[in-house]
C-alpha cells in the first residue's frame, strides 16, 4: 500500500471560510502564509496533512506511514491546533 501514496508531494489548499467562499489561493499573500504554515509543521505532520488534504483516509495514511490510526488522529489534532494558533497570529 505504501507505493500508491509515494507520489503525493504537495497539496492544493482548498479551504472554505465562514462565508462559504473558496479561499483565493491565487492571492500571493495567502499563498505565502499557507506555505509558511505548512513548512512550519514537522516532516511527519506535514506528510499527514498533505495526505489527508489529498483525500486519503486515516487508515490509508496509517498504513502508508506505518503508524496507528490513533497516532494519525493525534497528529491531525495537533496540526489543527497549530493552524488555529497560526491564524490567531496573523
């Protein structure tokens, strides 16, 4: 199962804000802020984020990374917390 996920190296960030409008990722400022946010994640957290944002299930991510589904969920909670902290700073 690891081989079919190995091609995923980046993700297009498609976030819906409170107005339910897609985030304008063509805006250079938003692209820089999103890039900085993702770059500030640890390598494993970044990998979990990219795989999850690319549509892979928690089970697929766990199998690919050789960790438990619980560990994937813990990483996603930590990523969400870091994103919330980052957003509060900007």
